[in-house]
């Protein structure tokens, strides 16, 4: 840390569930997160996480280690993140991984950007003796996997098969207080074993934000999902779906 002025390391320990409060198991989530500020437009982060559940059928001792690089250059943006999971989940050995990457140009003097991204959360097959599906833990993946929120809990929402995504995202800020977004996502199962098709489906998201007055933002959006066979077989969606929302956010 001394060689990187401004670098920080956050260490945390949390108790998520306690049997003394009439919960079925004790659960904890602990870890550290290190951040190295940008040098030549590239910032780095590294993390090590540990989640534990005792006792019960969800008995877990699982570690997650990973890192992230983010580049911000005058004419383009880019990001790369990878993580590996190991240990035990439900008393079964775990070996799972994830990879995220995106890049694209800055346009209109930085008021617009266009990003092409790829994400892979590993998956397995029914009957595997080792768990190969990545667990997204306590994340909010709608920022990455679409605002229709079909994959907020991996592995559950993919039937243990994981998910791959290819997406194109565009953002335009015609005024400092206005932000317009559009994105198109293609979802496929990371492992199609036992499925009739690897196709989860496709999704288009439209989103608009307006800063009404600091610190309040009004946000509205619409999403449409073309349902694929694998999405029905995973128990998530049996038809195409339209999703509309309107919300008020306070950002400090």
C-alpha cells in the first residue's frame, strides 16, 4: 500500500443470521476489499470474501477471490473483472468462476458512450459431484444482466446452469441533468446439459433519468424480454414479458 498513495483496504465482518434469534442457522459474511486509485487512467481492485452457514442443509464454507481493472481514457472506457469460488456449498465441493469484460468509445465530447460487453457465470449439470455454478452472493446484478431482473439469484434463477451474456449498451447525456440509456442483451446458459436449448432469451432495456433537483433523480424505464426454452425449463418465465417502472432516487 505504501507504494500506491491513496490505496485503501476495507475489512468487514457481518452476522447475517443467528440461531439465538429463532433463525434456522448461523450465517456470516466476511472479507476484505482493496482499491488502488487510477494511474494513467487505470484503477485496480482486489477482493477476498468468505461466507459461512452452520448448521443445516445449507451448510457452507465458501471463498471467493477476484479482481477488477477499470480504464478511463480520453476516447474510450474499458473494464475487466474475474473471480473464482472454492470450498463447500451445501456440503458439496465448489469450483466455479466468473468473467466480465466491456469496452467502447466515448462520443460527443464525453456526453455519450457505447459499450460492448460479455459476461460469463459458470454453470453445471444435474447430478454433478462438484458444484460448478457461480454464486453471485448478495449482488444487485440488474445493472449487468438487464433491468427485467430475471437473474438476480444465480445459481437459483438459472437452474444451476449459470449464464452467458453478450450486450450492447448506449448512454447519452444531452444535458447535465438528463441521461438516456438503451441496451440489448442476449442470454444463454453457460451449461446446457439437460436442457432442450441453451437459449434463455433476449432483452431490450430503455431507461431515462432526470435530475429534478439535487439530490433527487426521477427514473423511468421499460424492458421487454423474448423468452427462450431454457428460461421456461429453469422455472423463470413461460412467455414473453414487458416490465415498466418509475422511481424517485435521492443521491448524496
